[in-house]
């Protein structure tokens, strides 16, 4: 596996852990984090940003956001699932894009 992928995996899980602490301490709610992540995903899939981009490239851009969204949904009652489990869940939930590529 590419070392950069491992670094990104660690970063994503660190952000998920920080989000969990922010919710547990009452700094943010699960809903507030969810809204922020949905806005991030929406800005990355906007027509002007994704025009001419392949579905696989859009998936790559949105993958870390979706991992964080799933990890956020596990709060606060449970520990965050492993990265590999979250990645599998994303693959199972992925919806196709409406493009002709």
C-alpha cells in the first residue's frame, strides 16, 4: 500500500477521534458536525467543481468526508469502528453518479 494512503488513513481517523471528543465535551453536537461534513461534500460535488471529473475521481475526493460522516454517526454511544470497517460500509452504501462517463 502507498505510504501516502496510510498517512491519510491515520489523519482521517485522528479527525474522527477529535470530532468524538468535541461531541463528548459538548463543544459541538453530532448534528453540527454532520452539517459541516455535508456542506464539505456538497461543495466538492458541485457542478462547477466536478464538471469533467470522472466518477472515480469524485469518489476519491468524497471518500474521506464520507468516512468522517459514518464515524460521526457512531457517536457518542459507541467507539468509532476501524478505518477498514468504515471503508467497507462506504463501498456498500455508495450511490452511482448521474453521468454518462
